[in-house]
C-alpha cells in the first residue's frame, strides 16, 4: 500500500510497520507504568504526611512505631 503526498510516494515496508506498532505498544505501556507509579508515590507521600500529624515521645519501653511516625527523643549524659 502506498500513499501519494504531493510529488512523493509514501510506501512503508512490512518491517518498519511492525517495528512502529511494537514501539507504540511499548510507549503506551511505559506511560501506563508511569501513571501507576505516580499513584504509588502519592500514597507514599500521604502516608508520610499522616505520620507527621502526631510526634511521639519515646523511651526504652516504647513498642514498635508505625512507619513514618515522627519521634522525639531526649536524654542526659
């Protein structure tokens, strides 16, 4: 199949057509991956921000803290 544009003829071969289709599919896939990754990052940043809501004072008997929990520690020498 060929297309005439002005004085030029556009006639892509089978290899270049298949290569173009594969590249377009890959680029669409990468774009979707970036959108999913952006959602994951948004959830991560929200989790971090929630941890900043309440700072805890800790001592040696404090149980395991939630992820991204902000803490304040004090002591004497």
